[in-house]
C-alpha cells in the first residue's frame, strides 16, 4: 500500500509538471476539439493530440483512452500506480483519470480516478460494480454545494470521490468521511484522493447512513443511486440502490435531521416519481421534517424517455436484451401508476423553525448556485417572519431590472415586470408600489417611511399601501427580489 501511495504521489507530480489539468487540456485541444469532447466525441481530440508531447500523451492515455507507443512514454510510475499496462508495444490505460476544475472555474481542484468509459456502440455493457467518473450530474452537485467553510463532511455514495475532492479546501484537514456500498468505488476514490494531495480521508463501506449512524456532520453531500428501475432487474451499483421506487432519496432526506449539526446542510441530487392523481410537490414535501428545505425540479421525463435514457447510459441500446428490458421498465411504471419521473436537487438545513420551498425551475441559473444557496434559504425564513412595521428595513436585490409593457405613448404601463439578471433569473409581475420600492430601498431607511412616501407620491391611502405591501412583499422576499439586510 505504501509503494502504491508513493507511486501515485510521483504521478501527481508528473501531472502537475506537464500541465495535465482542465485548463492545460483545454488550451491543448482548442475550442473545436474541446467542444466535441464535451459532447463525448473524441475524434477531433485524437487529431489534436498527435504531436507526442508529454501533455498530449497523458491526455490520450487517461482522458481519451487511446493507446500510445511504449517508446513514447516513461511508464514506470504509471505502471507502479496501476494506472496503465504494457501490451504489444503499446501502453494502455487501465483506469480513466480526469482532472477536475474548481467549481468557480478559476483553478485546478484535483483528479478523479474511475473505470474506463464504456462508449455507445462498443458492444460492451458496464460491469455491475462499474465506477463512473466525473460527469454532468456530479458537476451540477458540486456547483450546488454551499460555499461556507465546514468542520466535518460526509460524502455519501462517494463513487470515484468527485465531491470530496471539490470539498477538501473547504473542510478541516482529516475531517472528510466518504462512504460507498461498492468496495471498488472506495479503492478508486482512495486513488483520486492521493492524486489530489488529500490526506486523512476516512473511507467506510456500507449502504445509506449505516456506516456513520450516531454521528453528526456540518455537511452531507450525495450524488446517490437515485435511478428508479424495475424490481429484480439487473443492478448497476453506481446508479441503482435496489430499493423500491424513489425510497433511497426519501430515506436519506428523512434521516438528515438526526445526522446534521445545528445549521448543518444536506445537499443531494434526486429523482422522484410522479404518481397519477398525487401532486409531486406533496409526495416529495412529505419527505421533509426538521429542516429548512429547497426542493427544485429541473426536468421531468415521461416513462418511455426515462427508460431510454438509462438504457443508453448503460450502453444497452442495440443489444439483444434491449427491447425486453425496455418493456420491463414500462411494465413497472404502469403497475406503479407512474406518469413521469422528476429530476432535480434537494438542499436541507437543520433548523428549529423550518421553512420549506418546493418549486420547478426550468430556466438557466447563475453558477455556482452554492455561492448563494445560503441566502436563498435565508429568504424563505425571512419571508415567513416579515412585517412592514417595527422599523423593518429592506433592500432591493442586486441585478434587478424593470420592464414595462404598454401601448406606445400610454401614460401608464399595462404591466410592470421585475426581472433578476443574477442568481435564479426569476421574473415577477408587480404593481406600482413594489416597482417604486425596488427603485428606492437600499436598506438605509425603515420600510414604513418609504411606503408612506410612496403613498403620498401616488395619491393613495397610506394604510392601504402598507396593507398591500404586507401581502405581496413576503413572496417577493422568498423569490429573492428583496433582501432583509
């Protein structure tokens, strides 16, 4: 084990010396090949890495999974680390090693070691214990996680360790615990951590929260096995828990309060079922207890789309079993009265007076969400406590713009819209009172004085203006148009 760690440390030094980082590879490939690679098309990238430089060789081996001539690379440390093999005068990667960029996009975060990618059309289906690398879902979760420093972290279902790598600069040294039911995932995560220069990560094997039962954390993150598959179907541990329906996510959300420190966060990606006759908001909302919650649905797929997505994910499209497995998936959904499957994110914060928000957001949002997720949760609580009296102060959120719609030359607009150019990009139709307030409140004057001034300028009764503000402002605060300083 010590020899392996030493070899991995030497490989890390090689990667850093040759610039095997996201920025280095991006600069090497250029925009065309880099854009194609983002779509998982490797031909332009293979063409762009024919020069034989050390960075081109590393990119071919570990990102593109293309063998290189054995005479072109000093493979000693790579062999000792178990990352490559020699075969027929060539050196081939045994594992996929991908550099990770920080969620803010301003630097190198570390490396993720995973099994080789199984590409569509290869005729190969992943092994049951296949360990996937960094992808769109893991990137979404990394950008969602709160940016505040934390004392101790649990990465539940760590896989190849992506989330822990992103979090090691925000947590105390030696205070990250990573769990997985797949022992192979823990082995590859340990390699990811060594290549990323991380010491003291605790690795525990087990399902859900069992390995850490009785402990509490400041932050729990999870990209869990949330895929809803037919019971008794073949199980890929990286995506399916073996539990019925969306039970894994339900149980994790329900257990979060007992596993979190006061004010601690649990953030996860999730799928949830849309059941005929039951609003999805009610189903998922019932999972929450003892925490502030922000549950966001980003997409919904019908049963057929969902089955097709995950059969493509496991490269089963085109195999002899494809039609039977597709049929089994649809049978399963029909028996459960499933009309669709939602995908989104869940953020929980342990709280004595929980505020819960369940919504659908389809529009693009400012990234990383984690840089402002704390203020989003604060807004929900502030909205519930809001009052226009008692010296309350408000300020308009940064980045608001006002749009007016009406006939040309008309004295008054037919409609006024406040639109966020930052964060969640919401838009809200408002009245003249809210629009006027957005233009003048900066947190320096009490709200009641501002409302009285608006009433005087518009010729309205002051009591009516205050009553109107008391009705509409809580929702605008919850939506992030106004903030309580």
